C-alpha cells in the first residue's frame, strides 16, 4: 500500500487544491455575470461565443487568482514580494486566457475576436493591478486582519481604479459599446473582489491548519 503524504505535506497540497477549485469556480461565476450583463443590454451572445469567453475567463481566473493566493500565503511577511508574485502571474493569466480563446475558437471553427486592447498593454495593466492587490492583501495579513470585509473592500477599490483605467483605454480607442461597457464593469469589479475573497479563504485555512 502506498505511503500516505505526511500531514505537513498533505495540508498545503489540500489548501492549494481548494484554492485552485475556488479560482476556477470564480471564473465560471464571473463569466455568468458577464453574460447576464451583455444580455441585459440587448446583446445577443451565441453559445459558441460564450463557450470561448468562458474558457478564456476560467483560464485567466485559475492562473491569476491562484497565483495571488500563493504569493500572499508564501510572502505574508513581505508584502512587496507578494505583490511581485501576483504581478508575475497576471501576464501569465493574460497569455493563458488568450491561448484558451484561440484554441477553442479554432476547435469549433469560430473566428477569434480581435483583442480589445493590445496584448502588451493589457498584460502591463493587469500586472500593475494585481501587484497592488497582492501587496495590499499581504499587508492585511501582516496586520492580522481576519475579517472578510477589508479583503473585499480592497478588491472593490482596486477593481474600480483599474477597471476605470481599462474602460478609459477602450473609450479612447472607440471600442466600447453599451453591452461591452456593462460586461467590462462586471468583470473588472467583481473579479478582484472574488479573488480577494479566495485569498481570504486561503488565509482562513492556514489559520485553521
């Protein structure tokens, strides 16, 4: 019979697995809300297009949110390093989302949508956004904050600031229709809140462990 993992090994692995599952679930939830926002503004969303967006959204969420959670957990005493780890995972998340979009689009014969923003600009903006998010969340952990509202408020504030910047970039390029603005608002505000909540759950699991 195979040896069971030692508790000190099994617990971190169980924690990472739980956080990964929550990050994937967050991707599904956010994309469902994005779909609702588009439909509420009269946009038609074909099933194939939604499947592509869903794959990209889940890939983004799984990479970025799990990365931020790991960064905060590993460097809770060094907020700057936690922010750096989150910043490094953000471009990886952008690349994963792009790859998922292109792969599924090719598989189902759907023309890939042109990027709303240049990939480098988007990756740079997300890197800064999640560096800030990771830094502030790690600072909350340093201070021993154990309530969810400060974490959620951090996600909301970061989402409002950087979501506003993303919207400004789209408006300056005349790329935003009403359904797209609604979808962008949901995505840019809800996701950082959800990601902050996942980080909070990771910290709660660590304390319980």
